[in-house]
């Protein structure tokens, strides 16, 4: 326990954390008193943790994020009521914002070097590996995603124009904002349907949205078989399978010319060694007067590396880029960056809702998988939330062109179109899941 004790003595500076080791001995950290929880409330009581295995403290201390996550998954770490694992993570990482993402990362230069090297090797995503990684992440049971995502299955940040809006409204507003930034209104001036390529199309929500509002032809590509199967089912049900097509294929195999290219939540899976190839290939695919839009998780700081727990359990081969990495590689390929926005804090609100919906469906998720998977998912969502709430993660939204005449000189067109779309339709009804509907009421 001495190594974990040393780490927590230095880290905990407010409130009180009480850890009871497997042998019944209690360790206390912090001066006590209420601590802001970062959401307008406070942690008024000590956060109490029980370690039930003699190996737990050492496993956590050697590499906090992997160790804490696995100890929780394996039943070695229990957070006592009225708090839960999310409270523990937000409390610990919120002690000082300077810690943020680093509070649960490996301690010591050698350990960080080892993890950084392993992360770089893992980010090499050749075609066969890229498909395997995508299937690991996105080919889980369909029902799982139905239980915690919005009705449109948007598995990326919602646009929370107010923090009290529903997840469904936040995701609808995100699609409106994306359409504005893609300058989709140009489709109304064309004498043919606008051609759009959606790379990493997910469950097809954005592709169908763009077709609905602009009558464009969309090709969506992704590497997870069940995602593509679901996308095709949606397009057929909507009667637009001749206009909105989905293919199970690597973006590197796409050919043709497109007026617009979108990639939402895709660059995190490309891997930094493949950024040059991504930028060069998409540059070839876009029409000379076209627009490419990219939305991805990002670092509001210098390049870093993906922690071992996330790479092992959630996003193998994944990496969250710094803005410098995106811009420098795009410039080499001939792109001009016309607009950049750092979307701060939005994802923390999305992840909080995903966490709450996951907790609401604990019984069904454990029946589909098991208790260990359920706990893994909770730790993933809470850990991601803290990175966007207390750490340095943001969402980058970038607009690329080949010709700077492709978009208006003043960016008002983005918000004007987004507002038009927001006012053109009502947000979706509350999630069709009876439990969520009852909770909302």
C-alpha cells in the first residue's frame, strides 16, 4: 500500500478520500470539507473505497489508469454509496486541473517512455489491422448501443448549446452545425445532386440527415460489418437506398470525385503514421471547389499518447491528435484550413448522459455480457468524461478546402444555416426505451 499511499498523499488536497485495504486498515487523505464536483454541486461526504484483494493497491499504483480500471472491473475495488466509480474518478482528477489527464497516467519518465513507445507502435493501422480494430470497437451487440446512445446512434460529441438540453437535441444540433460548416446550402445552387463522402459513417445518421435536408447523394464507408448492415437497413426503410449508399470498405479504397467529404469521429482511429495518406487521398477525392469537414477528439496542447487501458479495452489503435498534427499534415498534402473550432466541455455532458443511461440498464447489459464488461464500460465513460471536464481534451472541428473561394468570406453562413436547420424540425421524441422515457418523466 505504501506506493499508492505516497501517490494519494501528494494528490488529494481537498475533501476526504478514505481507502480501506483488504486487511481492514483504513487510510485517509485530504483535509475534509465539501469539494466542488465540477457540475454545480459538491461532494459533501468522504469518498470511501474498499480494496478487496491484497494485490489491488500495488496494481493500481504501478500504472494508475490501467490498474484502477482493472481493479474495478475485477471486483478488487468498490466505491461505497452514496458515490460510484464516476464520482471517484471525477473527484480524484478534479483535485487540481493541472493533473487532469495525467492524474491516472504512469508515474516516472521511464514508464511514460515505455507507454509512449507502445502507443506509437499500436497506432500503425494497416488495412487488415484497421478492420480488426473497428470490429473490436463497433461490432458489439446492437442492443448495447441502443441502450445508451440517442435514437440516431450518434457515437460522438453532442453540441450542447445549453447544458440542460436532452441528448437527442444536442445530437440533432450537432448535425445542423456540421451541415453549416460543410456549406451544404451550396447544394441548392447546383444543377445536379451534390455528391458527399462520409468516411467512418457510423450508423448512418449524418448521411441520412444530409440527404433529407439537401437531396444529396451520399456514400458512407466504414469497417464494422454490423454498422454497415444497420446503415443499409435504415436507408432502405427510409426509401433512399438509391441515394444514400453504404459500403464496408477502407477509405483508402474509395475512388471518384466528391463535392463534400465528412469525417466525424474517424481521425482518432486513423493513427498518426497514416495522417499523410489520409490527407493525400482525401485531397485527390475532393472536387476543386469542394469542402472537407473533420470532427474529432483532440488535445488542447502538444502531441501525446493514448493510455494503455483505452488501447487495450476500448479503442485499439486509437490516438487523439493535437491540432498541430492535423494542420501540419494537411498543409503538406495541399489543403488550406479555412476554419478551426475547439469544442470545449461539450463531450463531458454527452458522456455524462451516456454513463447515466448505461447505469439505468445495468441488468440488461450484464445479461448480454457480464458484470466485468459492464464495469469496464462504466470506467471507460467516466474516465473519458473526466478528460473533457477536468483535463485538456476538446473536440476539433476543421474545415478544409483546395480553393479558398469555395466558401463565403464571412463565416456567418455557418451559424445561419445551422439555425435554419434547428428551426426547421422538432427534435426527436425522448428515447423510445420505456425505462428512459419513465426516467425523463
